[in-house]
């Protein structure tokens, strides 16, 4: 018991210092955005490490900064992205829905197009259509994050938007490309991790549309999400977000508990207060529950989702 406690204490100190070094070290990016992660990680890591048995022959010191395992010590944490990848690794591999490694899981999800999945329908989100009808957003350059079969990208293209659409799943992108060819729509589809595509999603975009991507991210990847928005959203541009609503659908465990359990439990639920806090650098235009649309409606709408429209100050 006591060796486990000593190992937990020492590894906690080592990893915490690696993160703090990354925040202040030359070459680190978006250090301001990392601060919420620092609040969560020190509380989550000790119990996560406590579940992992020490290898046979491991020598542990309860005091001091070194941990000897018979292998050279690896001090690889240098940038914020290094820290984020470290935190990715705290989740079980089968829980991954946000990195390139998750592409095969999503391919399996999209493989049977006849499944009664609400958002498989070729209909745009009712809130997105409403923003356009009310003139809250106007045609320009748009980025569809986690585009799936392309229903929102197709709607935007039909109204004159120049659209880039990205998804992890080759199966989803192939389906979206088929729909685009059938509709005669000119949409640039990208297969991959939106956080890693770099110049392929260079922006600036007048609109970022996200219907169901954000709530599949672990807490620390909100840092990546906010950095992407900050990098590619034009001044005066809008973020149209749809995500799980607390009390309607999604996991409501505290952020730190997700790291203890190594799972996202199907996606994270949010409250209006949490969304306002996360996107506090943007101006809130509208935040409400999605309208429950009947089957005959030309729009997609499910009341277990929040819809939010935020604007970046000009």
C-alpha cells in the first residue's frame, strides 16, 4: 500500500511540474487557454495513477523529483500540445472519439446508412436555418466541424456559402461527397482531425458550424477547440454550436471524474452557464433548446440539444 501511495505522490509532482514548465516555456502555444486544464489535471491524475500497479522491481522514493523504473527518464513535455496528448492518453483507447485513432469507430457508426439515427436525415439543423432566415448570419466562408453525412454543409452551400467540411470518418466523408454530387454542390471535404489539418483549414471563416462535434471532446481538448476558433474565425464571424443539453442527453459527471474513469460515457452534457463560461471571449447572440421538429419538417430538431450562436467581436 505505502509504495503505491509514494509512487502516486511522486508521479503527481513530476507530471504537474511538466505541465507548468510547458505553460511558461519558450515554444509553448496558447498558455492562457491551458489554465482550466491545470485546474482539472492535478485533481484527476493521482487517482488515475493509483489504479495502475507498479511494475515489479520498481524503486520509488516518496520525496524528491526522480522516479526510477530501470529505464531512462523521458522528459518529453515541451509544448501545450505535448500536454494535451499526455491527457489524451489518460482515457481508455476504446473511449477515443476525437483523435485520428477514432476514425474506425466512427466508420462503424456510419457504415449502416439505414439505421434510425436522427441526424442521418438529409436535413439542416432548424436553428441554422433560423439564423439564416432572420439575417443573423449571411453567406460567406463557412467551416463545418464534424460534418458527418454533410447535411448542414449542403444547406449552407445551397445558399451561397463557400464551404469547407471536415470529419474524422472516411465513411462519413464518402457519404457526404455522394450527397454533394447528387445536389451539384461545390463543397471541399477534408478527412482528418480538425485540430491537426493546419493550412487545409486556414480561414478566415465567417461562420463555424458545429452540430455534434464539441460534446465528444474531453475537457482538455476544449483548449484545442478554442484555439482553432481563435485562429480561423474572422472578426465579426459567428460560431453556430449544437451540443448535448444537461437534463436531456449526455454525461453530467464533473470534468475531473471523467479522467478518473477514463471515459466520456457517450458525450458530455453542458449547461447554459458552462457554455457561456467556455465561450466567454465571444458575444452571445442566442442560446436556447433546439426545437422538436416533426418527421415531416424540412429541418432537423431534437429537444435534448442546446443551440447557441456566438459572435467574435469585430
